């Protein structure tokens, strides 16, 4: 039984802790996929109607998968181009030192800024997925952090956390996060979130990071795209949790009202 559950879970990819619903989905998919795969790749080949039907079914699924991947790729490229046109990407910032001078260790950062800093650290940890250029990758990480924003991250650190560079913190904490936070809180229709966020970026003036102007634009777009995605994911997760708690509380209240 344990092996069976482990086997189903292993098909979930990165999501190795499926919910009841996603487990049921995986199980249903496997009950179709496994027999189909055996029929197609079996040691006996026939050209009867059933084999042709199954082959056509698999071909249709494959072409559907290819078209979806192509569509997603096009959408992503379009979104990245729009982001690029919205964000001003100049030369690598030379004014970071000024930020250091204004950053006094006795100033305690706000809780939101401390959490955002930690999230920036996670982005810095993923450094190699944004660029293959060694200098660009190095510009995202702070090897000797000394800013006051790092206090919360330092408390949580057991020796394995990555600290973001000041340029990355300024890009995400100071330029992107205020716009993003405002949009996430005030948005009514989630379907309009992307357009609304992109429109708001017209008022943001960003100085790029990285080793050169050529690398900077692509690096900034990749980082902003990734940051917005994970931020929106955490926001949705928390909102779903709150909604669930609210529904449960309402249900319990109704039960109590019935019993009394
Ligand atoms: Zn570079």
C-alpha cells in the first residue's frame, strides 16, 4: 500500500505532496496512460482498428501538448517584451554605495521589508537560472552582508541561506514590491492582474543590474518575471487559506446554532 502511494506521488513531479484531489487526478491519468503505453509499445504489432484508435489518441495528445507548450512560450515572450518596454534598463548602478551610506544598522526595518529581503535572498539563490554570465550572477549575491534589512534573514539562517546584493534588494524591495503589493491588495479581478500591474510599471523608473547594458535588460526582466510569479503564488496561497478558514468558521457557527 505504501509503495502504491509512493508510486502515484512520484508522478506528481515537483509536487510530491498531492492533495486528495490531485492524487485522484494522477491516479485517473495513470489508469489511462499505463495501459495505452503498453498497447502502443507492446511486443506484438497489429494494425487492427483498436490499435489505430489508440495511436491516434496518443498522437492527438502529443500534438495538443506541443501546441500548449508553444502557446505558453509565445505568451511568456510577449510578457517579457512588454516588461522590457515598461522597465527602464540603464547601466549597472553605480549609486549602490550611496544606499550603503544611508543604511544605518541601528534602523530596524519594517516586517514587510524584512520578509521581502528574505524573498530576495531566495531569488539570489536561484541566480544561475537567470543568467549564464558569471559577473551578472555574482552581482545578485552579497557574500558579506551588513545591511540592517538582513536581521530577520540572519535569525532564520542556519548557515545555508543566500543574501541578496544591494542592487537586487533595491530593484525588488524598493522598485517592484511597492507597486506589486498595492496591486495584489487592491485587485478585484485576478484575470486583470497582469494588465493592471504592467500599466502601473509606467510610473516606475528602474536602473538595471548586471555587468553590462546588454545583459542588464534580459537579467532584470527574468528576475522581475520570476519575483512577480512567486509573490503572486504566495499571495494566492495565503488568500485561499484565509478563505478556507472563513468558510470553516462559518460552517462551525451554523452547526453550533443548530445544536443550541
Ligand atoms: Zn553579464
